[in-house]
């Protein structure tokens, strides 16, 4: 076999690896079998106006947890809705069309599912639930959770404002030297 043959095989192998591995990084967080059942025609604004009209429909919503309460029937999450990315991750957290509540028939730990965490939920519309926010009665679309994805917390890392200058090889051993990677 000539050297040129090996390089073309290597190129094809690299292409196949890239073709099958890279798209998986953009996959949705909700399993495909559930995602195919979601009614994508329903917007949150429509759902909020008439939740009873969509009763029994499976919807996909994302947002940020406002409150999580454990009850006998399960954990009730109050979430403010946000726009989602192609993967289903909540984005534009300062813009919301309203809130919804979702019941998970099981136990979700309040220490993990707490205020400020991003979630993506697929749930069956059950109608509406009226609860108080401060002094007003608020009409929440009410979902029964079929699948939930809790996004990792995003940690801000501190870095030195500039990279260190190039010093001689013995410089890191001086007592006043603190390398920039230790600021994290």
C-alpha cells in the first residue's frame, strides 16, 4: 500500500468520526422518544391564555425555578418561563412571558432543585392552578412532569487581568510570586 492510500484512508476516518461525534454535542437534552410527542405548535403565550384548551397535550417549557415545595403527591415547582436554545437550555433570563407550575410525582430535593436553577421540562397540561403572588391571585398553567432536565450551575471563574510576563525559569520560586492560575 502506498503512502497516498494511507492518507486518504485517514481523511475518510477523520471525516466519519467528525460526522458522528460532533452533532451529538448539539443534541437536545430531552430524550427523542418524548421529544417527538411534544406539540411544538403551542406557544407559552397561548398556553397561558387558555390552559384548559390544551389539556392533555405534551409541551416543552424551559425556565428558572422560583420555588420548589414538597407535598404528599410530589414536588411542585414554580418556574418563570424563558426562551430556550436549540438544545432546550433556558436563555435570556431577564425576559419572561410568565410563570407556570409543574408537579413531579416523586421527590425532588429542595437543596438541588432550588431558586435560581435552570430547568427544561416536558409535561402534560393539566389545566390551570390559581395561587397567590404577594397580594394578587395568579393563574398558572399547570403541568404534570413527564421528563425534567436540571442544568448545571454556571460558575464564574476569576482570572488575572493579564497573563504573567515571561520571567526567568527560577522566578516562580520567589516567596512573593503567585501564579495567575491560582486566582480561580
